[in-house]
């Protein structure tokens, strides 16, 4: 890199190099208005940043100038570790109730876990569906109660 960089430009590049996406935002709060535009324009002119989907991200030249490497997504490419459920817990009881052929109603789960209705629905939505990845089916019965089961 032949261009001389200011201390502000160097700080911006080093901070962006530490971010996974290489985005230069957020810029230092002291950098406002014309100074902000001038710094961004200079980095663009030197080929150290490029505009990508409305954001300014570091180029390979910027990583080379900072002496850092572009982060890889190796961590995200790994298979997620399946969550284990401790036996004899309320969550294990909830999942067992949902696995029954007929499923379970909120009132049945409330009686088994001593949870309130909003906690039961939150556990089904947050833990069972989102975190554990089960496909939970909800059906409204003729008596008006809602039945939940794992499909």
C-alpha cells in the first residue's frame, strides 16, 4: 500500500477488519458531516473500501494494509450441535406430552408442569419449535381448546 493514511483512516480500517462483515460502520462519533464524506471518499479513491448493498466494506487491499485476514465463515458452516434435554425436567415432560398420539392441551401441560398458560405457549414456541427444531402442529378442537402435538 503506497498511500499514506491518516490516523482516523487507519483506525476505521482496523476496526472494520475486526468485524465479520468488514463494514466500516459505525464510524467514530467525532467524524461528522464533511469530514465523514471526505474520509469515505478518500478510502474509496484508494480502493480500500467498496460500496456493497448500500454499505461500505473493506476490500482485499484494506485487509492487506491492516495486516489482517478476511474472517471466514468456518464457524457457521459447522453442523450445529444437537441440544440434549435432561430427563425428568419440565421441558422433557412437555416434549413427552407433545409426542403423545393425541397431543396435549395447554391446560394439560399446565397441570403437569405447574407453569402458567403464557409460559407453556412460550416454551412451545421458543424452545420446542425454534431452539430444538421440532415441528409442532396446533389444532383447535370442537370444545375450543387448542391441541399441540409434535408432527
